[in-house]
C-alpha cells in the first residue's frame, strides 16, 4: 500500500492521466489498421485502486473493474495504533488527490479476503472518475455584509479547474460574478490564466438562446482565483427561473485552451433562490 501511495504521488507530480478499460488493444504493424487485443479481463483492485487515483484526469470506462477492500498485514493483526495512523495517511492521500473520503469508508467494510467492485454510481460519487461533469446544485449563501446570494460551483472535466457563479442584487439590477480557479493555483498558472481571459469576449446562453454578450471582460486575481463581474440583462432572472441550463461561453485563444472557463450549469431549483436574492 505504501508503494501504491508513492506511485500515485509520482503520477500526480508528473501530471499524468490514468484510465481503466475492460481490455486493451493495439494496431498490428503493417496490417492496414487491424487491431489485436493484447490484454483481456483487466482489473484494478487492492493497491491498484490506491495508485490509479493519482491521475490528474481519471477515466474509468464502462464495464471496467475497479475493486477495493480493507488494508491488512501479511504478518497478522496490524494493531490499533498502526491502524489509526494508516487510516489518517490514506484519508489525507485521497483528499489530496480529490477523491472522497467515502472510498476509504467503503473499503473498510470489506474483509481482506473479499473484493467490492465499484459501481458506476460509486465511481461518480467517490470522484474517482473525474471526467464526469459534477452534478452541482444552486444554493443560498451570504456575503460578509449579510447580502444574500445564489451560488453554484463545478469542476470542469479534463482541466480539473473550478468554475463558480454567484448572482447578487445590485442597485441597477442583478449581477453575475464568475470565479475561475485553474487546477494549479501557483503564481505562474494564475498569471497565464489572466493573460488568457483578460479583455476577451464572454457570452451567456440559456437553453441555447443567447441572452447577453460582454465584448471585453475585466478579470482580477482574488483568493487564488480569477474573478469577473457582469451585469445581467433585465430579462435574465425570468429566463433563469424558467430555463434548464445556463452556459457560460468564453472566447479563449487556442494557445490558452487549458484556461477556458466555458461550462454548462443546470438551473434546477434556482427560481426559489432568485426570489430570495432579488426581492
């Protein structure tokens, strides 16, 4: 298990992605594109399930088998003290890789001589397969001055960046704040992201209908994120309340595609929150 943790950390430090498929194929040389399956009945279980989460982007294909169970010692009882330390080490490792602590909790319920094969729901809920768009929901929050706002945040698959939206009432109507946090939040990445987004066009769509355009957005660095503020048109609250999805579309040069915050957000339940925010 210690080796699996070291391998997972090395994978992350090198910026590699990981994937798991039921089988693997390759093109046969000089065959005109014909393929052969060179590994069948692939499984990733036990220590492998610890190492694979080191990937920056993790893709688990349909019917792939990823299994977990309790950790154990070949010499017998691990001991209470060692068990507590091991649980903490694993929990911190999973947290640092963006995986839910529930993975460790579920593994702890399976005896070492058995394997629990994770379902598609498990892979999503435990955030092991992070190429699935997270199903985030709108919620009410409050600013430091007590102002009520509606907010939502999602992780963008592939980039593993974070995009958050906040709707707040202003004297001249509703305002939308967009916060973008790249996967790496070091000064260089934030500076590159600022170069990618500054003065570029931003468009908003509700159910595919264009509702607003902002030709030259201004972004600022705040709390390891980039933030911009735009005024919503008067028709936006009604469209948001009756719509199904809101798309934030940003014009970003190809050289900076890794910093593109464009993303779709579900609008389920936002209507009742907007009534509280904009009253």
